[in-house]
C-alpha cells in the first residue's frame, strides 16, 4: 500500500474508533457479539473477538457451542463466553443479549 492510500484509511479509522476518556465506564466504547465456533473451529470466533477488543471495544461476548467454550475461554480471560449455540432454545437464550450489544 502506498503512503497516499494510508492517510485516508487512517483518517477513516480515527473517525470510527472512539477516543479513550477517563469519564467513561466499561461498555461505552463498544459491546460486540460474535456467533460461531465448534469443537474443531475455535480460532475464527476467538480472532474476531480479540480483534474487536484490540481496536477499542470494551466488552466482547462470544456465543458458541459448549464444546468450543472452554477452549475459547482459555485463549483469553478478557472474552465473555456463552456456551449456548447447541442448546435447544439457543435463539431464546441469546436474544436478550442482543439489545445490549452495539
């Protein structure tokens, strides 16, 4: 990428990512939800979630199957992991969280 292309991209990123301020509380700079994973595929939801934290989100919830939950939790204690996807009423259990997410 040439230096001419970096400047507009950097400017766009600065407009999206909230500024760090001392008067904010946890969750005001972004509450993100990630849905996915399986026993064999724990990396994708983890990397999506940890990337959200690295760009400034405060809270990241990962909704995954029971078999993936412990592995994803072991990657990072910063993630909030909900092992709900393989339950019979997963949609009903996840739905209340959706209104809390950005």
